[in-house]
C-alpha cells in the first residue's frame, strides 16, 4: 500500500458516499445517470469475485464489500425507491455499446484465460468507460448540480491517483499491471474536460454549465 | 515483474 493508492481509495469511497447522501438527502436522483450506476455495480461484482477465493487483507475485503453494497444500494435508490425522480428522458446512453466491446476485449487481451481473470479484465475495461453515460447526461442537460460535480471530481480523482500509485509501484516495487494502467489512463482522460470545468467554474462558486 | 492473476488492488 502507498499513499497514492490510499488517497485514491479514500477518494473513491468519498465519491460513493457523496452520491448516496445526495440521493438520500434530496430524495432525488435528478442529474444522475442510472446507467453509469448499473455499470459500476457490474464492475464491482465482476472484479471482486475473488472475495470468495483469496484473502489479501482486512482493508481489501472491507473496501470491496463496501463498494459492492454501496453500488447496489445506489441502483436500488435510483430505480426503485426514488424511481419517480429518475431522469430517463436524458439518461439514454446505450450501455450495450460499452458492455459488449469490453467483454470482447477482455476475451482477447487478458493475463490468463480463466473465468476469474477474464471477468477481472472485463471489469477493468468496463470501469474505464463506465462514466460515459453520466458525462453524456450532463452534456445533454447542459449542467450539473454542485454536489454532482463534487461526486464526479472525487470519482475522477480516484483513478488519477491510481496512476500515481502505478508509477510508484513501478519504480519502488518493480511491479506493474499493463492492462490496469492503460485502462486507467483512458478512464482519467475521459474526465479531463470535466476537471477543467470543475476547477475553472465550480471551485469559483459557479454552477457547472456546459457550453450548449 | 508483471503482476499475474493475484490482484492486490481494489
């Protein structure tokens, strides 16, 4: 464990908590893409199957359980409890266009051709594009609530911090995982324009408005 | 060393 990965995990946990609080407190999931939340639930389910097979540490196990439970709780809140506030008119990204390529790529490019490893690889590829429905929704509505942009900033920062973690592990532990690194770079790049808008607007107290 | 199938990251 290193400080970059710890900060990354905490940023990830913060994002998930911000989102749950936003939906629970405002009793509304307006401005949130349910499709992205479904993709995240799939990402954690397919990535953390090793909870059943290998024990790495209490921290690792607890965080995986938290991420799985929180992602399903979010999907439940959006599609069941606060379903009336779900913006299905704007949340129209076709997630099959993300799921199928990620699965095909995972079958073609992986570390070893076993069920667990292919599913882990699938979850890595899927996570890198899982935020696209959310960014698509924000671009369609042209704006995002401040709390939603804080959620996105924390979520984007988590994988950006993981990039630093991978640099650290390469130089200090002589360890690297090319599949995770390439997908992590793609994932972070997708946030770039949001990061720019967040830093230039939201941090100055303005609302996140995308140029129409 | 390329890490194989024991993924220790979240």
